C-alpha cells in the first residue's frame, strides 16, 4: 500500500515473496538489458472509427496504449523517492507534442481517463495550455509515467530507444511511425521497449495483440 502521501498510489514490492523476484534480481544485478519489439499495427478500422467520432489519431493512440499498459502489472513498475521498487496503481503518458513552426517538441503529461472522449478533450486543453513551452519545461511531471511518442513522417521497420541511465529504468517506451496503405489494409509500425527485469517476450506479445484488438473495436 502507499506509504508516502506525496507519491501517486503504489505498492512497495517485496522481492523475497514476489514470484518474479529471482528473475528481477538477475536482470538488475547480473545482466541489465532491455527488450525491443516492432510490429505492424492494422489501423484500418481505427481510422474509420475515429473519423466518425471526431477524434484525432494521436491522442486516441495515446489513450489506447495507456489503457493496455495499465491493464498489466509488468508495465507499471518503477522506483519511489527512496529507490524502492514499487508497483504503481496507474501510469500516465509522458508524450511528445511536436511544434512544426519551431521544429521542436515539448514533453507533456495528460492524466489518463477511461473515457476516450474525455481524455481527448484534456489532451487538446493541455496542448493549448502549454503552447509556450519547449522540450522539458513542464515542471509538474509525476513519477508514475511512461514515455510515448511518434514519428509520423516515416514508416520504419524497427525503432529502438536506449535509455542511458544506470540501466534500471523500468517504464515502457512506446513509439510509432507513419501509417500507409498496404494492399487492402492500413499498417503502422509500433515499437515497445521494456526492461527484461519486469517483462518477457510473452508480455510484449500480449501488449501488441491486445492493442490490435482494441484498435479493431475502438
């Protein structure tokens, strides 16, 4: 349970009783590594649905990714202010908002909401609210975030974002590229990086499968 009222809701992880404890220790103490996977997401139905509902693609994708990530523990691990391993009750998207007039970006956090339309409105409000900011100017960034961005100018085959810290960054890093028609479908490359201490290939695969399911019924 949360023992620090200044932090978002979380549970401190006891490695001695956690069933993944030995695996976590191995990939933190002996072999620190991050897994990266890129998959083509079929966004054909999603584009039609968003057009009918009047929702923009970028905030819709942020909402979908956040929803799937929050459904599984492996994507919600992090460290508290005393460097203890914690499981956040919820993680928030820390996304890049590109500024074409300046060819730069600002990193923003818009709190997740189960209602995609409400999240969409919050996203647009935050984009307007922080229009004068650049890069990492937003100061009220909570610790329970994950990194998310897109490269809408190119359809790539793979993308790998290395976090050059001490090798203990546990949050997901999600990126996607340009969507293009391929035959009768519209495909978009989407990449996920995650520390092997908290997730395996099974967990990466489940993320992409569930995201595709959500895209098909959004």
